[in-house]
C-alpha cells in the first residue's frame, strides 16, 4: 500500500464502497441499546451472586476439600483456550500467506482480546481471598507455575490488543471523514486514535513491520499461555493429570474451541451486520476445513491421553478411566467425545455441510462440548484421592455446582459478550483498507 495508490480515484471509489458497507453498522442504535441493556442487567445479577460468595466465602459453592477445583477452574481453562484463536487465524494462517483470512482476522482478534481479558478475572472467582491477589506479583516465586500463568496471560492480552488495534489505525483515518450521522464522541475518538494518519508510504512500511513483529511474538506467547496452564495440572502425580502430553493436548483443544467461536461470530456478523459480500460461503467452507484439521489433531491427542494409561491400567489410572468410561461421568464423557468431536468431524467431511447454517450448528455444539471437556479434565480426577475418603458428608464427596457458582460463571460469559459487542459496534469489524487494496490488485490482474 502506498500514498500514491491511496490518492488514486479508483482506490477512493473502492474505499467508498467498502466503507459504506462496513461503517453502516458502526454506532449506537436501538438494537445495540436493548442488547447492551439486557447484558448489563444480567451481568449485574450475576455480580450480586459473587458479592454473596465474597461475603460468605467459598462455602456457598460446591467446592470442598476433596474437589477444590470445579466449575471456576474449568471455565478458566476454557477461556484461555478460546483466546488462542487470534494466534491461529492472524499469525499461523496469516504468516502462511492465506489471503482469505483477512476479513476474518479482526473478528478473531476481538474474540482473543475478550477471552484473554476475562480469563484473568475468571481465576479471581476461584479465590476465597481475592484481596491477596497482589501477593502473586509481590511475593511470587519463579518455581510456581501460577506466576508463569499470570505473566503469560497478561502478555498475551497486551499483544492481542495491539494486534487488533494497530492494523485498524488506517481504517480509523479513513472512517473519521465518513461517519455521517454518527455520535460526535465516536468521530472524536476516531480522530484521536488514528494518530494523524495521512496514508503515507513510510507510515504503511512502519505499520507492516510492527504488525509482523507482533505476529511473530504472539505465536510463542500463545503456545506458552496454554502450555503453562496445562502444567498446573501435569506437575501433580494425580491420575488423570499426570501426563507428559498435556501441553500439546491443551493447545490442540484450544484450536478447536477457538475456531468454533470464530465461526459462530462470523455467522452473527454476516447475518446481523449484512456482511454476506465479505464473509462469504467460501470463508465458511475454508474455516470448516480448518476446524476439521484441528479437530483431527485434537482427536489424536485424545486417543493418546486415554489409550496409553488404559493399556497399562495402573491402579489409580484404572479407577479414573472406569469412572469416565462406565462410571458416573460416562454419559458426559461419551457425549463430549462423540457429539463434540467424532460426529462433527465426520459430517464436515461433506462439502454441503461446510456452509454457514450447518457450520453454525456444528460449531455451537463443539463449543459447548469444549467447555464440558474442560469440566471433565478438572473435576473427575479429584474424586479419587490417594488417601481414603471417609467420615465425609456425601455432599462433600460428590461435587455439584451451586446456583452461586453457575451465576458467577455466567458472569464471565456475559462480560465477554459485552466486550465483543462494544468493540464490534464502535469500530469496523472488517478491515477496510486491506480489502480495498486486495480488490484493486485483483482487478488489475484481471485487466
């Protein structure tokens, strides 16, 4: 992209056309206010549930001495996993030269920013004394994986935020003169955040270099964030967690949940923002192929995770696997494996299924299954400690989430939706200048 190209009449016509399609969804309208009102009221009700937990302690949850990690930690692992999609779409596919991901890249980064931002807050919900959170930074030990986890989550959030914002600066400069009938504060915000961008060739050169550096930095950070999270489990000798492949196992699962989340978001923006010309059927077809690839990879690690200990059948592993395969968690386990992985992969092999509506249904089922999978990773291994369980009330042995836990967990999802709604409603959800440039190049080649 050069300053001279930007000043051409052909390019300006293309910008006007794309800007009109994308910017018509930017701003405050009745639908946005009603939706945000619902989210804020629901979020407030869930936060009220958390204030009860804050006053009375974790005793209002189903967490006890035997099962001390429950829904909250499963939710944390899920949020960290889903946030990795920004790295997969923008970095891996982007650096590999997949041009078709450009309309999807910003959507993936919005999801990454929202889930990474809330992941840090989700872990606080599991703390009986959240006022001691600063101690992690003040007195944290290098030997503790928890310190690494906090560090990489924070780093990944900052990098994802920059990766979402920096490529949008030229779009803000383009949009600030095309925001007719939009709120004054939005025009002013665009003017400030565009940093006096004038579409000079030197500016684009610096921007491209900065973005490329971020893309390279995000990849190891993203792998680190979920690898370290997996080590919180794998560093213990507990059956079900004592595994040397938990790192790649968690990362591959993260790609599945993140890809499914992006497909759901694509469908929403395609229908509600009327972006069918930019989020085409072909994009869903290609994202379906990506989902097949990462799902098969995840299925491979699932086979390793269960087949190897199942073949050796050590005492503790046998107890854990029987609980999953034929015990109290068997229905949930087989439902997650079949409905959330095996059957969707088989169905997506057919091209007719890799279309917007079928992909929405499949991705929704897979995303729900991804959360339930984290629940199965966290909870069942704690039900069979090495020391014998005796003289405990039944409700202390069998973990059942309480209404307080469910509401506090729901608060995290509501907060993610609030962040995604604000970012996608106040800023262009599809890159303008990049698409305009690609259209010009395509037309030039055709000529």
